[in-house]
């Protein structure tokens, strides 16, 4: 009978933390359950998002309870995505990304990476949207040249906010809470506009072997993000993921779809012999008909 699937480069098994920190359970809530009052306010925040009540959601955004703040942030994000002009602002999003509670940071990361109503992400859209230089920008000939000193000031402020969000995303890519880090990796993969800034942080989480984060879900999320970005500096980490646990190896094979080269072809060929059938199947799908020597 086969033994446990180990991390082949350093012998890790079952991703037990090596730093002495307590295990992080994805579905375990170490804190006491919210009391009735907290649950009621959380419900109010959720309903405010569905009802378009930005004032109530904003009032609850500074609630002392993290579940309420997270729900309020999500409510304002929902209002913004539905076309509400008084939805989640960049400053409020930045505050959420820096919140001391992991639940709020996770929800803020989801808002950061999600598309807005124009289909763009908030990091780059803040500086690119037509009204970033003021309400009259669209009527000023729709030119890239600001028509006043105030326009230049507003554009500079918008660019600064985008940079601030990117810095906060980088901070979350080094978060001590594994659940936040996992979501941060996903978020980074959804924002290719800042890939040049985030790719090295993702590589540090993914590997390449024998490094990488101690948590397999974080490594898996980082490998998937690197595949989504397709940045050349992520190639080595993705190839290193082919020596990791099965779930990471599956992600690594799929991530190689964004790359070309003899090293990629050789890695996919080796993956045809992987002991995990899903890894083998993914490699076969990428290599195409005849990859396993079968002929119609």
C-alpha cells in the first residue's frame, strides 16, 4: 500500500506548520460564535447591500465586530457593482485590506480583484475611469490632456490610490494568516495589470522547490495565479510545482498552458507518467491527440 504523498523536495507530509504556529483550519472558527446582536447587525449589512442602502452599510463599516465589517464591505461592493454611485470607495477598500481581522481582509481582497461595472479591476480602473479627473472630463474633448491644474491633481490622486491598493495587495501576499494569503494569491492572479509587481511575491509562495509556503493551499493558489498571469518570471515556480502534492501538481500542469518551450513540453511529457490520474489527464489534454501513443 502506498505511503503518504510527500513534498518530494523536503519530505513535508500533510502540510503541518513548521514554524511552531498552530494549524490553520479552513473551516474551523476559533473565536466564539457571534452573539445575537452581532448576528442582527451582520444581517442588516447584508440586506443593505441587496437593497441598495449605502448609508446603512457605511454606518456598519466601522462596527466593532469583524463579521459585521466584512458584511458591510461586501454590501458596499455589491452596490458599486450594481451601478450605485455611493458604493465602496477606494479609501474604504484600502481600509478593509489593512483591517486587523482576517475575515475583513479576505472580503476586501475579493472586492479588490472582482470586476466593476465597466469590466475593469479597481486597481487600474481608479486611475483610468473617465471621471477620475473630475465630472467635466468627459465633456472636455475626451482628450488625454488635462484641461486644468485641478484635473492634474485629481489624476495624480487617483494614481496614488491605485498604487496604495497595489502595496496593500503585496502586504496580503505576505500575510501571516494562511486563509488571507490564499485569497491574496487568487486576487493577484485576477489583476494582470500589476503582474510585474506581484509576480515575485507569488513565486515566493509557490516555490520553486525546495522553498515555497508551508501551506499547500497557499502554494496551489500561487501556482494557479502564476498560470493566470503567464509571466515569464513565474515559469520556474510552476515547473517546481510539478514536484509538489497532487493538488499542486494538477494546478501546475494547467498553469503550463500559458507557456511554451522545450522545458514545458518535457515537463508535460513527464506528467503523463504521474501517479495521480488527474495530473496525467491534464497533461494529456494539453499535449493533444497522440500524447499517450494511442492512435484512433
